[in-house]
């Protein structure tokens, strides 16, 4: 239970129904360091109809995208992952209340670090879409390692996506976008990047983006060449007129007059 974002009202994440409980997730065994498969757990089993398509949102914030889109897409299971406790509670409570009116049985929330979940827990080839909207920009250099997009994350996203599965990205933040693109150029056909980013910011980002670590380079060598294609972002059905994706942060930033960057990486296999 939490009271902060609920403005005095108790927020209830309904563990085991909406919130993924500790018992459902289970402990991460020590053996993952030598045997990565030993930590995997299939999140599709957390849903009433595990055979449905599975999509995952990283950093759901207040859960606006999930609440809107899951209702329009009832034959898909959605897992929102949010590491900030108050936002996790807020989003899970919203979904719990919708369930009371008979909808949103296809949405669950996990409290934790989505990049760790992908790396250590998520099995291969299970996910149709990974949604990453208005990810925290972490502007200070010493915090860049906290940005979601890293070479390690892209290797994990590729592994977890089904063939043809998509990583959908939207941001308002020009430096984060250039950072993303300076990573993506290692993972897509470089000649396709031109329509998404100008050369000057890309060049600046190249100077600060670390090279892929050896472990990722080895994985990269086992993948399709290139691992992803890059293409334009298609608005989800839940986005309102004039919106790109229709999240809480987008609505705040539209009011501030900001512009947005968006793309889709599609897994080639
Ligand atoms: C700027 S907010 C955007 C929220 C929402 N996507 C939107 O567009 O309204 C970014 C959210 O991602 C969460 N977040 C950042 N990194 C994360 C990670 N590695 N795992 C889970 N959540 C993360 C933050 O706590 C925050 O709630």
C-alpha cells in the first residue's frame, strides 16, 4: 500500500493479480552467472491466457499507455515494468480499478529494473513489442550508464523479441535521441539512419558512446546481419489526434511545445 501519488488514498498494486508478486517472480539463482538459462522465467504464464501475443513496456510511469492501449488490444498481454515504487503503485492501482469494471485482465505490472529483467529473467523470442517511451534522459555524463539504451540492452532486446518483433522508441530529448542513434548504428544498416538523425548530433554522440563490451560483441556475431532494421514509428490506436504515442509525458511536453523523435527497430532473424 502507498499513499503518495494517491493524494491520501491508499494505492493497491493487487499482488498476484495486477502486481507480479515475489512468489511469481521467484528468486534469481546464483547459477545465472555460469548458466544464464537458469534464471529465466516465462512472464506469459502470469496471465490468464498465456498463449496470447506478449508486449512489454519499459518505464510505464503512471501507466497511461498501458491503460489506453490494452483496452483496445484485448487479445494481447501487456507487462509494464516500472522501477520507481510510487509510479509502479499508481499504475498498478489504476489497472486494478479498471479490472473492477471488467476490463484490463490483459495487463500486469512488475516492480523493478526492466533492463535487468530482460537480461536475467526473460526467455528468448517471446515478445512481440518492447515499448520505450520518454525514457529518462540522465543528462549528466556520469549518469549516462543509467540510460536504458546501451549495447547490452540492445543485445537483450534482440534475444527476447520474436522474429519481426519491434522495439518502439519515442523521446523529446535531442541528446538522448542522438545517443540512441549512435548505439543503433551498430545494430542496423547505417545507411538507413540518415532520415532519423542529422550528422552533427550523431557525430557528437559517437564521441561519448562506449564501444560494445566483448561479451556483447560475441553475441552480436551470432545474430542476423544486421540484427535490426530501422523504420518509422506508427501511432498506436490509442494515441489521440496530434499525438505520437499518447503517454503522460508526451501530453506534458506537448503543452510545453516540444517536438518528438520516434522510430521502430524490427528484429531480423
Ligand atoms: C520520464 S518517465 C516516462 C513515463 C512514461 N513512459 C510516459 O511517457 O509518460 C520514465 C519512467 O521510466 C522509469 N524507468 C527508467 N528506467 C527504468 C528501468 N530501467 N526499469 C524500469 N523503469 C524505468 C522511471 O522510473 C520513470 O517512471
